[in-house]
């Protein structure tokens, strides 16, 4: 093929003067195929351009350019001006493209360009600002990869234009890092829209659509798993979709997709790790030995003192290092980056890896985290330390919420070491049980028992206790309730008889005795809870909680306290539930990602408390934090009752019915009976009758509610159904005797609702005096606990009854008056009264976010729960700090509690 001829004139023109402008840098790039449209993000851009600056900021691969290009190409004519910034652009070069882009937009709109042909010098910026300010319509300017601009003068000029164009210049910028522009002023003024990795991340639905577009559809469970593994990272998902369509079993391949895939690993090395400083990359590599790190743990691993500064800097741009809101904060790498870092960690020498594990073991042991310390001691081959950790911390090595350990399992101790020290094999078994690997744990337990036959008597007794505790753990992991009870009995039988008869607080054996009671009691309480025996569970957890406190076992204490709080809430003991739940959430062991499941029960307790006090926003906020314990049948049932009630209050009875019915079927499939199953059945029947399906409601209750001694909640449900059917007599006959001595053991909400219904029936029959007496008795019971919903969310007859009760006289006049006035509104009177102590009261939205601040959720996760931008959350948080005169999250929460805002 003949080569094209280049004239000498062209060469001369190219070498003389500034290089020509490339048209490709002045138009949005071609879009990838297939393209997934994301309306929620383009809508955010549309809304953002009502203000002066919209910043799309995220590291590589988060879809910034694709989003901006799709939005720009879909914008109405003439569309935004577009400039693609490149590495090495000087200020003069940037201004040349900027002027060309602005002229192009003006010409496309058939307007007088009014933009200088040449790039403006600094002293000519006022001319350009005046020209833009004189336009009839604002100009949209997209600057992609603006982080590449290093000329301070160029950025200063850009700021000048934004300030002096009278709002006629609207900037949309894409960048990988925080810009040196004065964005803080715009944030404070509410004039900055930010879209970050948390919003750019794909949702489950978007992942499913992307896979379908690539011809690799997957089941919903596999989609959710893939989204979790990728963190919603667009580039990672596109890699996965492209590869999955060529696989014979895409679902199985997607389950194994990780950061060690060659394409993903190469991208992360080139686009993410290569841009880091040596110190930052070294820290990330060493921190990969742990699933999450704090600054002091990072310092222990690196031997330096800059961990806090480096981690904060890496997390600032988001995307690949996430920070929680605990104090001090924990940091966790993106799942795919964590895979790659662990692979690189494996490439270190044996001595270097062993040193890292030793450092980690020492840090964890010194910070009351024996399970993590044990795993690292075993990984380092420190057999004596591993045995010591088992002997000193065995009660805290019991797994209560299944969470797989990061990284490969540590090697099994050598046979010779086990023969010398059979308890070492128990340590290995305990570590595997904690990680959820029951089969390996059982094998190592058998190995330990075989090696322990020759132990002398004192050590043999200690070994038997530890082995029995491990048998108890394995029975729990297997879901074998009978074996759990048997193993708990065997463990309790290892107690010192002298301590059983007369515990001596000064005797060191007292702590050992308390350990045994705490571990056995917690296991038995979990079985009672799983079987639906709430009363037995409450008593068992209460005793185990006392033992855990006596033994000084914070994690076991947290497990018991959180579940005690939930059981108090289910019994209707709102004050005890709130007190216990808040105390649990304040425990140090409730901080960090690894504790979310253990704290979920406390959040559910607070959600139920808020529900009964008719505080729906607070209930919703706490419910959002219970997902980590979703595998617990009791938690799932209690959460369904709470969510169903909130849906009902929001005038969505059909959705509430579907939710409750599904939860009831799920609970039945797990063979969990008892009170919660009855509550779900009663709620479903009540919801169906409310929607006019009385026959179905009666059918649900037919057998059990009409039994000789029906469950009170079912009898109440039948009475409500009959009343809705118009049969007042049948309703009265079905209503349980809520004020009898035996009713003192019923859940308080059942008693209160029954009492209110009986008062309504009495008033309907014309007996107003009896109705007043009944209502007064209900108010006596409801007042101390702060119940409101039983009155405010009831049918109109109850509000009429309350109004009549005011006229007839009551010892609860302020409460009844308040209930009558606020019967149709969410009631947060305590918070409203407390706000009067503030110079400027908190808004409703600020109160909602303030309640989230009690949790360990980050601002990003709070924004996701509330379906708002993270920038909006940050703005509200700043306002909260200002109004509460606080500088930190924990200080704001403490101040709010002092004012009884939360």
C-alpha cells in the first residue's frame, strides 16, 4: 500500500506555533457497548446542574467518564461544552480547549460567541466572565479528568469564572481525587453536588441488567453475591460480565470471581496501586494480613507511626479503602483489592509473613480480641502462644455469629507438638470452629482427645472442660439442639463443687466458674430463642449476662446483653429494652465491621421500642441496622413484625400482609414455634380483616384461637376480626381477660390492645363509666413504658374514647390531652421538648440522621439507607455538630442523649 505523502508545509505548520486542538478532546468519547443506562445517576446530574458545580469523584474504573459521556450525549441541544483533560496540559493549553469548547456551544446555539478566539490571559479573565454573564442561558461545561490539571493558575482562573459569571457557568467535573478548588465554600453554601463511589456502585438490579446485556444472566442469589464480591465496582463487573458469557457454568464462575483474576489484577496494579506512594503501598500490603485495620494496628504491622495519616488519605477518595465511623476508625480494603493484596502477600518470604502474623497476634491479644490473636499465632507457628490464648480466652473463642475469617486457614500444628501439648490441637480446633469450619474443627478435636489420654489429673480436668466447650460449639454450629443441651450440662458438670455451693469472689476459681456459666448459659439461651421459648430465653440470657460480667468477658456480655434487650422489647418492657440496648451499643466490643451482627439485636430492640412509642423514623433507622443478623429466625420474625407495622401505618396493608405471611412461612420452615409464630399469625389475620377479607382471617385463626386456652395474642386477633365483621357479641366473647393475675406474664402490647378494645366495646354498649375505668387502667400500664402507638394508630373509635375520657376526668390528663392532639402524627414529644434547650432546633431530617449516628454505619451507608446523596448526609451532619456544639460523632451522640433527643 502506498504511504500517504506529508508536505513540507504541513510539517512546518505543525512545528511552528501551538499545536492544533484535537476534536476528539472537545466531544464526549464513544460509549461502550453494550451500554447500561442508569437513570438514577443522570437524574442526579440533571439536578446538580441547577447549581454552580457538580463533582463526580472516584478512583479508576468507577464509570465516571461513561456516566458523563452518556449524560452529555443525551442532553438537549446544544448540549454541554466538553473538554477532556490530559496529562501534561499546561494552563495555556487548558484555556485553549476551554475557549474552543465554549465557542462551539455558542455557535451550535446560533448565538454570538462572545468568547475570545484566543485563550484568555489572566488579565483577560474578566472579559470572559463578563461575556458568559451576559448570556441568556447558562452554559454547561464538562471537564473530565480535571485532577490532571496541576497548574495552580489554571484552577484559580476557573474559580474566578465560577464566582463572577452570575451563575451562567455551570461546571460538571470528573476527577479521581479531591480537587484543590475551594469546594468547602460551595459545600457550606449547599451549592456543590457530589457523586462518589457509593453512588456510582452498581445496585443488584443494575448488575442483573448488565449481565443480561452481556448475554450472561445469573440467578438473583448469584447476582447479589457478585455485587458483594465486586463492591458494585463498574470496571470489575464489566470484566466479570465479559468473562462469564464464555464460561460453561457462568454461575459457578461468578461465585469464584475475585481480584486475583488476571484482567482485574492487571487493572488494579496499573490504575490503582501504581499511583500510590511506596509507603502507602507497603502499608496496604502488610495490612492485608488482617480483614480490617486501625491506625495503631497498621503501625504495629509496618513498624512506622504514619498509619493514621496514610489510611485517612487513602480513604479520602473512597472506592478502594472504606472507613467506618467508629472511634478510632477501622479501614477495610475493597474486596477485589483485598484479594490482590493477599495474593501479593503470599509472595513475601516465609520469615516476613511470619513476622507480620506475630505482630498481628500481639496487637490483637493486647486489645482483647483473642480469636484473631489465636488465628495469627497459629499462622506464625507460635504454638506456646496459641495454647496460652486458648487457656486464657476460651470463652471469647465461641462463634455466635458466622463470619468467615479473611485469608487462608492457618496450618495445622505438627503431630509432635500436639503429642507434647494436646491443648494445642484444641486451640487449632477452636480457631477452625470460630471460622465456621466445623469438619476440620471436629477432626482436630478428635486428634486432641487421642493425645490427651496420658495427661496428669489437674491438666486432664482442664482439658475436659475445654474439650466439652468445643463440643458445645460444634453442636451449636450443627443446629443440634438436643446435643447443645447435653453438652451444656456436661460443661456445667465440670464446675468446682465448692464454687457451686458457695462462690468466693476472692477465689481465682470464681472466674473459671463464671466462665463456664456464661458459655453454657449463652448456648442454652440461643437454643431457647431458636425454639421460640422467649420467657425461658430471657431468664437464661439474664443469668449468662451476669456471669459474663463477673468473668470479664466483653464479647459474651455483648451477645447476652443485645439479646436480653430484644427479649425485653418483645415482652413490651420498653424502658429495660432501651436501657440494655443502649448499654450494649456503647460497649467497645460493639465497634467495627466485625461486630455488626452481634449488635443487630440491640438495634432491633430499639426499633421495637420506637415503634411502640410511635416514632416511625427512628424505628426505620434502627431496622436498617439489623440486616447483619438476618440469618437468625427470631430476628427475622421480629423484624418482619416491626416492618409490617410500619407499612401498615404508611397505608400499605397489602405489602404488610405479604411481608408478614412470608415471614410466618419462613419461621415455620425452620421449625421454630412459640410466641413469635403466634404473633405473626395474629398480625396476618388482623391485616387481612382490615382489608375486608374476614373469611380468610377467621380461617387462619379458626382452630387455635377457639381452643379451650388459646394464646392471648390469637384470642385478641379473633376479637378484632369479629368486631370488624360487625359481631360485637362474638368480639367480646373472644377477647382475653387482659387484667387477670395470669395476664401479668403476657407481652404488655397484648394486654394494652386488649384493654383498649374492651373499653371500645363497653362504650359501644352504652356503658361509658366502665369504658372510662378500663381506659384508665390501660393508661396506668402504658404510661411508665411510654406507649403511644396503641392509642395513636388505632381506629377513630379509640380517639373518640380518649376525647371523652378528658371530659370525664383522668389522672393522666396531660398524656391523654397529648394523645388526642397528636393522634394522627408520629409522636416525638420528648425530642421536641429537648430541642427547646438548643439555640436552633434540629429539623426532622437532622433528627433522623442523628439516630443513625448512634450506629457504626458510615455516612455513605446512611445515605444509602435514606436514598439520599452522601453530600446531603454530610451537610446534615455538619449542621447537627454545629447545633449540638460538638466536633465529633461520639460527642454529638452523647450531647443528644443528655438533651433526650435520642
